[in-house]
């Protein structure tokens, strides 16, 4: 069993120091320090690598749940992944309302809240789409005429245009050009 500490480097240096001090005092074997990255989709790479290497009975230790830096839905997914690996999340300091809960009970509550949040998001999205349709707005790609579709296919087959050239020539997106050249195969 290995115990890994995880700290998310926020702008608040005092909080980062508190995380690191608490993790060391807890006696973790290794600390992964996540640095904030400004590129979209590049945050939490250290956590992803850490979770990948976790084995059964390993522990992922954080000072607070906020130290993970994830939304409730992302946190629930992380807990599910840890459960599948047989690993455990340990939260050193819980808020007063959660102190009496074990980490397993806390994980179950988080998963329930995440499920509720997903349902609420799905419902809001459905209602928003319904309202937009009633107002005459239609989502998705704009429709293109059959004449344009035939022109796309003709340029692709006969003139050996690239998809980018076809998109520019027909005033469509690259994805649309690809779609209509692949439809004929």
C-alpha cells in the first residue's frame, strides 16, 4: 500500500503551504503538486497520471476536497475511478458538517449530488432547446442545397481538389466538406 499526497497549486501560496505541511504530517510516501496550466484541457494532468498508477489499497490523500480542484461531477467520476481500482480517497480536514462521515460515506454523498447535478443540467438543457425551437431557432449545422452537395462531390472526384480548397470554394466548413465527400463512399 502506497500513500500519495495531492496538492493543487492555487494563487494562494499560504493555502498551498498548508496543503503541503498537512500532507507531510499525515506521512504520505509521495506528494504530487499540480501546477495550474492556462491551456484548456491541460489542468489536472498530474492527478490523471497519479490515478493511473494507483493500485488496490493505495491511498490518495488531500487536505480538503477543494484541494482536488474539480467540479462535483468530475469529483464523482474520480471517486468512481478510485473505487474501481480499489484505491481510497482520504480527506484530512473535512468541514464541520462532514466530520462524522467516513470517507466512503462522503464519496457516496458526492456521487449522489453529482447525479442530481447531471439531471438538473440535462433538464435545463432540454428546456432551453424547447424554448429555442418554439422561437423558431434550430440548432445544428445550416442546411446546404443539393446543388452545393453535388458541387462538393464533383470537385472532390473530378478536379482532385483538397477538402480545404473545396470548403473555401463552396463557402462551407471543412467538416461539411469532409461529410459530403465521405457520404458517397
